[in-house]
C-alpha cells in the first residue's frame, strides 16, 4: 500500500499544471507542490507558508467552520467574525421576537456588553492536516476478504485518531479523499461561546430573497457579524460572563482598494459536497431520485408556509429560517437538473464510461482489477432506485416536512424504556425531551403545520407505491378515513397531546406507556420510522458495493488519463480555490458585467414588497451619495461582484482574498446558469457571487453607525 500512496501523489503532481485556474478545490498541505506556480503567475504575492503553516501563524488560522455548515473569518485581533447573513440567519431568528425583530430591523452592538449570547452556536478552527494513507492501508495487502479489510482499516483509523487525541481536547477525524483512495488526519479546535454582534435588516441582508437567489446580477448585502469568546487563557469554554474576546493567531486585513476586472481572487473555506466523478447512473439517480424528492415536496410545503408567513409577523419569525433553509436547495435542485440536461452531462459520462470499458478490455491486468466496476455500479443504482426515492420522499414529506411527526419520533426511545420497565431511563429521556420543548414550540405554528400535515401525507400516499406506505396510512387513513387526509388531520390535531406544549409537558412529567401508544401522532411517528428503517436497511445493502465501485472507477480513470487534472471532491474540509474577477456571457447577445452598484438596489426597489423593499435610510444615503471612504474611484457604491472561483455549499461566508492576502469580498452564492457545478464544472459559465467588502463596511459605518466595529479592523487603503 505504500507504493499505491506514492503513485497516487505522483498522479496529482504530474498533471496539476494543466488545471484551469478557475477549477479545483485544493488541499492546503499540498499547495507548494501543486498550485503555487500557477497562483503566482496570476498575481499571488504570498508564499504557501503564509497560507498554511503548522508551526507558525498563517491565513488558515483566521478561517473557521461557522456553526455546522458555513465558513467564517476573523477580521480583528478581538475575535470579531464575519460570515454571510444567511449563515447567521437561524441564530438571528432564534434571538428575535415580535418585540425585538432582528431579522426585520437588524441589530448592532455598540459595545461588548451589548453583544448577545447564542444558543448552540460554535466555530471550529483547523489545527493541521496530515496524509495518513499509508497507515490506513497498512496490512491490507495480506488480506483477501473484503470484510476483513474493512475491519483492519477501521482498527488502523481508530489507532491514528487515538494517538492524535492524546493530551489535548481537539476534535480528531480521519477523512477519505478521492473516493477512498487517499486519507488525511484532520485536527480541529472548537469554540462554543459565540455572540451575535451585528447584522443589517433582511431588506439588505436578504435583498431579493427567493427571486434573486442563485441569480446574477445580485444586490444583496449578505453578511452578519459575531464574536468568538474564550476563557482568560484563550482556551475554548462554554458561555460565561467571565470569558473574554478570543485573540486569534491571525486575522485578515481588509482592502479598501476595490475590485477590477482580471484581479486575482482566492477563497478559503469549507465546501460541503461535490460529486464530480459520478457515473452516468449516479447522475441520473441524483436528478430523478434525490433532486425530485426535494423539488416536489418542498414546493408544496413552502407554498403553505409562505402564505401563513405573509399573514402573520409571528409566523414569519417562526418560519423565516426554516423557509430559507428549505428553499435554498429546493431552487438549487431545480437549477441543477436543468443545467445537467442542458449540458448533456449524462451523455458525456456515458462516452467516458465507454472509453473506460475499452481501456480496461485492452489489458488482462486491468480486466482483473476493473472488469466488473461499471456493471456492478449499474446494478446497484438500478436495484435501489425505488427504495431510495421512497426513502427521500419519506424524509421530505414526514420526518422533515411534517413537524409534528418529527416531534413524535423523539418519543420512540421513551416508549422502549417504558415497555422495558426501566423507570430511571424513561425519566432521563423524558427530562431531555422536556428541556427541548421550549425551542420547538417557540418556532412552531399549530395551524400552519396542520395544513402541511395533510398535504404532505397525501403527496406521499399518491406518489409512492403501496409497499412503501407506513402501516398507519393503511390501517388508519385508508380503512378508517377512506383516504380523506383532511378529516384524518383534523382528528390528529384535535386528539394529540403533541399539539399542545403544556399537555405534552404534563405527560412527560409522569409518562405512561398506554397514553403514549394511544396518541395519534405517536402512532404515525412510530409507523413512519419503522418504514424508514426497513427502506434504509435495503438501501444500506448497496452502499458498500457503490463505494468500492466508485473508488475503483476513479482510481482507474487516474491511470487511464495521466495528463488530466484530478482533485478531491469537496467533503467539508478546508480548501482553497483560485481564479479571477470577471464578467460572463449567459446566452447569445447577453453579457453580464462583473459588478453591481447601489443604483441597482434602488432600481429594484418595490415599496411594500418584502423581497425588494429598500430601507429609507439606504435610499437617503444613495440620494446624497454619502458613501464615505467606501466609494469606488468612479464615485459609485459597488455592492457585489463575480469571480470564477470554484465553490459550493459550505463555502458560504468564505473570504475572497486578493494577491496581497487582503480580504476584498465575501462569497455567498453561485449563478443559475451553472447549478450543475456540484456534478460538473462549467468553465465558461460558472461564477462565484460575492459581496464587495466595501459595501459591507459602508453598511456597518454609514448605515448602522457601528464605527466601534470599523475601529477594530485592519483597513488597507
């Protein structure tokens, strides 16, 4: 296996120079070997050690995982953190109420004392990455049985993580890359005292809302600010009034010099997931199964949510974050399917697979190693199509789509403890549930979920084969209510204790097995989870074959195409991408400029339309051209700009950094014409959409008057 690791690195290094500047999510420990020459040619003035160093402070020390799915960056020596508005949206929503609606009105702390503690928000710093492929594969050559190999790999990984965890409180993981052909040890440090510092109102931070989402031109000030706190020794600590602002090893300087066409642009962040080495069958599964299960149920659910949100400020606050999370990848899935069809990506993959099959057939050694790869993958995807679609629909319609059923599933372990007569365990589970109810009901509208409940159940019932129907659909809805989901919904929401917070609290204070089993929400929840487990088990049987097939397919492709660039798919580890600022041509006779201005915000202004209403103060600043030091050389106030950096979900909040290592933008979106980017990179169309950092500073300073925050930053003119 040592030979495999050495050859594998040689594959990467051998053809790295042929990569286009705008494609690739690169591993930081390999920058000096793979990327520095190209980046220097494009305008980078830094060294690889400036970007990633284990022994000295470097740029990577300013970049964090924000929460569980975004990127953030430190922009002062007092732990001040910048990320997207949509990344902080859930935390801002949780802190909001009708009396203090920070989503609608914005919020700015003018002192440390005014900063607001957040519940369950953390930021995570990367300490180091280390290639451990040889250690993970150690001893595998002596084994033939696949299960024995898997067990040995697990033991090797456990030994690596145990060793790396000794004498510290770090979070340690061994993660696979290149479909399991390479492994890295990744070491993190998590800080859990993170406080809300400031954000513009949604009329700035989410300007354009769903209509403009994934679209260019954009005019959105998509940013929010938090602060990381630590104990007096600078170590992670839970919230305490005694904690102090965290002093990072590095923070990003901020450029006021502006953005020009052709400027070098670098992003650092945590791209979540790409699948660029999928076979044609995998792409068809993504389109027709996974994406379809997002598009159809979420479209129905969001229409109900939106109607109620428009009718009530309270419901609007309760569902703002839920709606945003749901609609983001609903629209992404629609765009992805359209893009994959337009680009004929499945056809291209089939041509590649035919080429691969011919290459394999030309050599006895290749036939032995790769001969069954494509046929095995085709069988896997064909066999599980129905099961996987039902599994995804079950999740979207019930386990995530219908909140009351999701709440009911939390009591399944309580039923088991009560059935076994384990009163101590039952009391512990009940107490944990009691402690979670405040957060659930704060953001729950009974009348809204009642509408969703009937709509989602009917959609699932009509869309899925009866063999995938949970027992309650057959035994209750069909037999008792003759398929009338409205009548069934009325009965459930009239009879269930889960609908009423105080009633559920009373039950959990003294839980009884008979009472729980009679509750209609519990009956539906348990039945749904039973069906989910059955389907999951069936789908799970195909996973090992799929994973091994994908590993061998990629390994074979790298041998077949020694002059083609390969880089690992995104897997929510820190990556660097590089490119340039520039415009693009989305269709014949149309050219999109690379930047937008505040004039465009005013042009889109629609009084009374929550998506496009512009705050009066922002209009006043525009009319007076009161932009301060943040105006462009031509006197305009620039808002957003595009680069050709390779990003995906998880990169939201990533800093856009110039050749001198200075922050000049904040990545927040991709463009509609290239929604297929998670599957295939579109070199002519794919764009990264960014907020101009000068617009961020303008809003903080001139709009909000939060000059205390500006004073903390290192500004470069």
